[in-house]
C-alpha cells in the first residue's frame, strides 16, 4: 500500500497579534499560533505597531516595519523564541 504525501502550502495569508498570541493563517487552511512572548519586540509594541505588518516573500514571512521585527512561517512551525538582548553593564 502506498501513501501519497501532499505538500503543504505554508504561505502566510493573514496575521493577528493579541496580548497573548501571534497567529498566522496559512494558504492551506491551517492556523498556527505561538505565544506573544516569543517575540520580545512585539511584546513591547503598541497594538497599533502590532497591526502594522507586511507579508513578505510571497507569504514566507511577516515584517513589522515600525519595530523592525521579522517572523517566518517556518520559524513559527519549528522555531524557538527570539532571545531578548542583554544590556551590558558599562
């Protein structure tokens, strides 16, 4: 018996950011969400900044120009949270 494997379409079509999650709606109908805390920039952004995004690379990622943040669909599916930079003691 053979099983056909369908290639999934992980292009992002729409994004929603709440106080809890970053949610991406994919072209193949899936919805993926990660905790907002995975992006310290989005965590610290205003709601207006969170809502101002651009889908980049034909849906491979999302860019928030106001805060210079980028997240890819692949990163949401397989990634780990972005570390917050440490402030150096000067």
